[in-house]
C-alpha cells in the first residue's frame, strides 16, 4: 500500500476558493489501495462501535451511525490519515504555518437511512477556539444527492455568527444561548449552495464555521461511508463552553484529560503533521 500522497497539487484557485467560499472539492486525494484499506477498517469499526458512537436512525430503520476518534482504536485509519496529504492541504488552504491532526468522525448512511444531517456548523460542537480549523470529508463510496452528498453554503464561514448546535438524532439544542440556525430549506434560493458528486478517494474541504448539511440516503443499495477529518492550525486553542456534546467531552477526558482551556493542543493525541518550512 502506498504510504503517502504528500505533495497533492493544490492550485492558487483552490486556495482562493477555500478562503472566499469556505468549501471546495478536491479530486483523487487518495489512491485505490488506501481507500480499500480504509473501507476494511471502517467495516471493523461498524461491527464494533466505540463507547461514544451514536445511532441516529429511528429504531428498526436503516443505519445512520456517527462515531468519533475512530482512528484511536483502528491504527490503519490513523496511519493513513497522518501520512496522507491532508495535513499539507489543510495548512496551505488555511495559510497556517503548523497543522495538527484534531480528530476523525466516521459517518455512515446505509441505503434507506432517510434521516437528513441537519444544517449546522462544526465549530460549536468542538472544544476549540480559533478560526484556523477545517474539515476534510473523505468519500469511501460513490456519492451523489440521492445517497447523501453533503451540501455547503458558500461564504457562511465569514458571517461571524456561531449557531446553536443541535442533536442530529433528537433535534434538541445543546446551547440555547446561541443563534438558531435559520430555516435554510425554506429559503434555499437565498443561499449559494455547493455540492459535488464524489468518487471514492475524492474529498471535500470546508471551514469549521461554514454551514452545511446533507440529505438522507434514499437509495435501495448505494452505501454512503465517509470519514470526516478535522485539522487545526496556528490560532486553535482548547476551550470549554456550553453545548459541546458529551461524546466529545468524554472522549477527550479519557484520551487527553490534562488539556487546559486557553492552551494550544500540545498533546500526543493531536500530532503536528505539517509545517510550513
């Protein structure tokens, strides 16, 4: 298996698109053998979810699973992510001098899992303060609007607003002191919506404050397996606030219990993967 794709050829247009729109698509970031290895590891993870995994589907319905920090339990996933081009991609897009791997989030919508992923920002769910954080979503299957391609609202990362995080399953707010996410679906024409059909190995990149969501998987047989990876740059520090989900807090307490608010993520759980030299 190829150990690294370091040196992925980002263009000036890619960097401009990320800075301006907060979301873009990158083709062919991972090779076929890497995707095959990730798929095998994901199947193992699905068979034995972690202690803070969440099943978002209705009882008896098709599976919609989310599981955080999967790479801490599956070394193949961690090795591929840390040795990939993603750290360099994150650094160049965010114009950061140092990039740390933050964490991964496995999200699987099996055929018939009709629950949408609600419109949200990532930032309010994370115990992190700073602007230099992005998510890179790795497609492990062919993805389109029918099986749950993620949609992004271009430019929303620049609004300065943090929106109230909500449970993907029950819909209740974790922090009712923040602004409610607007009814985007009722006013889609007011937004610049971006979405891409993806092949296995393609990635989407979005800013931690960009609003995004995804439809359900309405197909009869097309799986939608994706690994959402998060990367932090120069200004990111640990922060606690109301609304951070228990699965995130409990996992961090178990794996990195000595983090202090206001301090950078200087911990082995969050290794430096790229530096601008």
